[in-house]
């Protein structure tokens, strides 16, 4: 199904679902305990209400746990962080990767300036297509997700299939959820103008109104336009975005309709992925400004409409539903610009793919939430159905074999034209049914969550030339979850544990020599075991997590001449995380943490690399940011952030290693008033010392390195009119 809309009407997001209120138990007979009302959401009467900001306003006091809705961080038996719109604005974040730069467990895995955003969370890949929009997959913009219409960027670490259904790519390491903006009670007219080096200029518009005697109806409109040259020599980019979000908040009914249009185009080049020869040591990182593919251009276009509703029948029962359609199209050199077989002298083989592709998505969910108490035990019961249907098509013209050099690239590199049409190549349906019960007792000091989700994955693959079906896939898997929160010393300390299974699609055997070529494995069950603790000291909070995640992988057995592939391989990541956020004093704020992980290839083909470190799995990752409201000038805030990552391997044999790296970011903002109107001036410099560094590995399956961003200067002025 294809969605066709004009760029004028459209928007980001949803608002509904989420944070459970444990109903007060009915007065019982003799000896029957009565539970007092317990609000699971933060300062909210309903689970769809947005949790309030934490002290410091960089993160929120709660976040969405899939179908369970918005919940207080201290009540959640997982490591979850919700970054606010205020942080997005103050750091001048333009995309999700800029926000994730605050999280020690997340790293960006595509070279700076690439058309797609991909991440690694807890050592596992999460692609740009796996972002959730208010808990639903398949609706967020593909490529770069604009943040102008986003209120929160939430990160749930670990497999989240039980709570939201399976992400299109599995989402083994975690789920990133985008929460849309809604009109506030006060009228808003906000305009920003900005600059980003090299010469990117842009403007944004943010307008909000509420209507009605009780301000039940709201409308929020956001728009953005950027154009100009980028840090990559010779490249220019243009970005267009517009969204509209209408919502209704009645006593029993909450509803919303959202639409967005997002288009990003580039010309004059695109960043490369660096693929080194197996016998060649990894050289020093080159400048990320060097343009290896100056003839590359491309366009990505996403548009969507989303409708949601929640109806509270009474304090014991609530129904919710969501339906959205998204249309994505791309053309040009969106991926596949590789510098392969890089030799010691810098020579490489240029591999380029001119691609035309599309994905049409229809995503829906339906659920019931019930809160009740029996015999002194509270229950928060959720029945949740999800369905995601995606039709995809693509065609590629490739060129390979031209020799260039990473220090002196060819300026006349011939790029293949993109195909004129994209034939249909696959139909995919991800459907699921889940039942989750959160049991609470001992005055809510103990909360036990039990759940099961039955997930069905159905895929049809088609020949791009004849349209004939080339592969069929229809598998179902049940995944359980068990999670516990205990507050032994009051509400300021939570101890938690969880065991949860996630899902990712099974691999397809593509080896032409394999005895079971084209065989498709059942969905892989991933497992997470986690222990943790949370401490909230008023305006300052900390989370410590100890976890282990295992994921099956495809491996070859038998004769290397005619191998047979099985799904008995395994990758395992064990780690410890510390996250911290909040106010040390009224004028000093901290945000960041530290992560130690040990990724290991526990079972590999022919046991060749058993025990080796996993690709792209550094032992240490750290982020620590701070803000200081200066005492000598009211309204002036200075900020800084240090980001560090230890060395990591690019190959399964552990012969190619990129060194550790550390970058420093600084910033300042000044809040003042002009003619009684609020004005905010912001300046941010990322990678202050212009360090050239290999930032990581593109994939945990290939030996491709990515380059970090150069020094980038961003400046903006925001006016409330």
C-alpha cells in the first residue's frame, strides 16, 4: 500500500498509551487488606500523560515501557532514559545520533554525514528503520529522524519484544522511541534561525494552540528548512520538514491525529565506509572532510499519517488503539559507497551502488489495560495486539573495480545511474499478541511483572525481474519475560532484576555452495539477564546495571567445500553500566555515565574464532556532560562534554584493531528578553580539538570502519514572538 501526500499537510507522532494507575482495592471483608491508590505514572492521572522532567530538565522522571505505557523510572525493572526537548534544543541536536551522544551504552555506527543513522546499543546493531514512534514501529522517518516535532527521545536497553512487539530488525540491544510534541496550555509562537559549519543555514518554526473552554483540543505545527555546504568537501545538503499534530484530551477520551513530511537531499559526495585488506594494519584515521565519492547524490523522502485513541471506561478499564501509514522512498547513493581492500599505500577499490527503493508500512495496535486489586494484591493487566505490514522494493546499479586512494581520491570517479524503477522485492508481516500482568504488594514495595508474547513473522520474497516468489517464511515464536522491582528502604532506592527474551529475524542461507542454500531459519530468540539498582537523591539520580545478552548466529559446519549452515552460533555480551543525571546544585547539572562490556564470539563456524572478542565491541565507553549557570551574568550557561571509547576489533579473527578515542565538546547559551519576549542564543562546538579518529565498526558482521565527525560549530537564535 502506498501513501501519497503533498508536502504541505503532515506531521510527527502520537500521544496515547501509557503509565498505569493501580486502582484502590474494593473494601473487603474481615482480614482482607485494602490497597491504596498507587500512581505508576509521574504526576499523572492516566498512563498516557507525559512524565514530568527530572531536576535539571535534561531527562524525564519517567518513560514509556511499550504497551505498559509511561512509567516512573524508579518503578521500571529496566535501564531506561528519556531525553527531553529542552536538552535537544540546548545541544542543538539535529538528529537522534546527536541525542544518543549523551548515552554511554550507545554509539553511532555510520560515518559522519551519512544518509542513514545506525546505532549500537549494548554491543548489538540497531538500524535507522527500527525507531519506534510512540511505541509503534514502521512509522518514524527513515534515514534521519527530524527532531523539531519530538518531545522525548527514549532509550530502553535490552530486548523489548514483550512490550512493543518485534522491531523490524530485531532491536536486540535496545529500542529507541520518539515521543511527539503536543500543544501546551500556553500559546506558542517560536522561530529559530541557525548556522552549522561549513555553511549550513536553516530556520525552524514551532506554533502551538489549545482550544475550547477546558482547552480540550490542541494543534501543534512544526517546520524546518536547512540548506548549504557540509563538512564533507564539495557536498551540499538540503532538508525540508513539516508536521502537524492535532489532539483531544477529554475526561474519558484522548485522541490524536498526526502527519509529517520529511525530505533530505544531498549532492557533491557522500561519506565512505572503510574496508581494509585482511593483512593490512589499520592506518591512522584520515580527515572526515575528505570526499572519496564526489559524484554521489541522493534523496530520501518519508511521509506518514498516524491516528491514536484511548478511552477510559472507568478507573479499572482502559482501551487504546493506534493506526498509522508511512511511505518511504529513496534514490541515489544512499548506501553502498565503500572503499574496499584498502592497501598499505592507501589505494582502494571503489564500490558504488546507485539504488532506487521504497517501503510502504501500515502499523497498528490494539489493547486493553485493567487495574484492580484482589486479596491485598494489585494487578495491572495488559492485553496487547500489534501488526506491522511492510511492502518493499529496490533495484541497484553497481560499479566496482576502479582504483582510487584515500589520501588523493579521484575527482572523476564514474558513478552508476540509479535504476528508473524499483520492483517489489518483499512483503513482510510482523504480528503479535501479548499478555502482561504487573503484580504489586507490600504497599507497592514489591512489583513483579510477568508476560508472554506470541510473535509471528511472515515474509514473501520476489524476483526483481520476473516477480515470482523466491522464498516463503512463516514462523511463530513465544517469548516470555519476568521482571522484579523491590524497594526495601523506601521510594528513593529501587533494586531490580529481569529475564527477558527478544526476537530477531532468522538468517537466510545465501552461500551458493551450501547444501541448504536459501533455507530461512526461524526467528532467533535472544536472551537478557539483568540485575540493577536505582538511587534517587532528590535532584540527582543514578542507575547501575549488570547484564548479559546472548544472540544466536548462523554458522557453517561440515565440509568447507559443501557446508551446511545452522543457527547454533552465538554472540554474547556481558557488561556493567552506570548512568547518572540531575542537579548537583541549583546551578550545576550532570548527565552521562560509564559502560564496561565484554563482547565474545562464543560459537563460530568450524569453532575457528570461539572466544575471540566480538566485532565493534569496545571494553569501555564513557560520556560525561555538565552545565553551569554562571553567577556573574544571569541567563548565561556554560556546558561541556567528554566522550571516550576504548579500542575495538574490526574483524572476527581479531587481527585488525582501531585505537581508543576521546573527544571534547563545549557550549554556551544565553537567555534574555527583548521587548518582553524571550530570546535564547546558543553556541556549541563539538570535537573542539578537531580530532581525526576511527569512531567504530559499521557492522558486527563486516570489517568496515567509520570516521568520526570533525570539529563542528553550531549557532542559533530562538525567539518567542
